[in-house]
C-alpha cells in the first residue's frame, strides 16, 4: 500500500495561460516556494472545484497577503472582515485560482508579516465519504472528519495539507457559483505515481 510519506502533496502545479505572469504573481504574493505554474490552455469554465487557503496568525497578516494579491492583479471575491470564526477574505488570482486567507484570531498581537502557518488545498467533491475512502486506501491518514461534510488528512510539517469539502459547500464558502466544467487546471505532485481521483483531480510524480 502507498504510505502517507509517498502520497504527501509535494507540490501544486497550476495550469495557466501565461506562465511568466503567473510565476511573478505568486512570487510577489509570497507562495512561490509552494506553487508551481505551467502554461496550458485546457478548456475550463466557472468554478474549478478547488480553493487554496492560507492560514495565518493574525488579521493584519490576512490584510498583508490580500493587499499583495490585489497589487498583483487579483480581484476581490469576499472582502476581508471579522466573522464568528475569526477574520478572513477571498481573492481570485489573475489565472483564475481562488485563494482564501484567514486567521482564527480577531486581534493583532504584533506587526504584520506575510508568513503563513498552513497552506491548505481544499478539493470540492461530489461524495466526501467516497473520496475520503479513495485516499485512505492510498495511504493517507485522516486528521479531522465531520461526517460527509469535511475531511482533512494528516500532512508532514511544512507540506501542503489536503482536505475534502462538498463541492457546493466549498463554492459557497468561496463566494462563487458551484457550476463549472472542463479542466480543474491544477495538478498535485507526489512520489506516489500518476493517477486521477473520483472527481477528476490529477496526481503525477513530482
């Protein structure tokens, strides 16, 4: 059986119309060490079925990341604001990827920095239970699970965390319509070989 070490998300590759422009955006945004880009023109419409989330320690760090994204050409989907769970906002990168930046804290405890604690890839899936089992069968260990609604898998330190959410629920959380078709325009890299999950998300050797 594939072990959790071999199926760890080693890299995220976004397929974009302009690789040079996207690479510059993500470097300026502050995630260039974790996100790769490559040119691709695969047809895609609407919601691509995933979001990327940066978990940070305080609200002013949220603002710093979102400001950097907007300066680089991103658009606001949800302005950063306080909620019952903390503080956060959602932006869409020029290549179309949706990024949420959030903190569970509602108060600042120090100067703003662009450091994040976790990078979480949330896949919007049709059947959370079935896709959870698909990944468990390939060696991933469940860290958190809320029935058929949400699953988060264990990840090695400093690696991308993988989580599953119902597609419609994820779209609602991101602030976009759930409809979409065509390519997800994201590829996950690991040492576990190439395969495709039940919702069409592709993995390849990193």
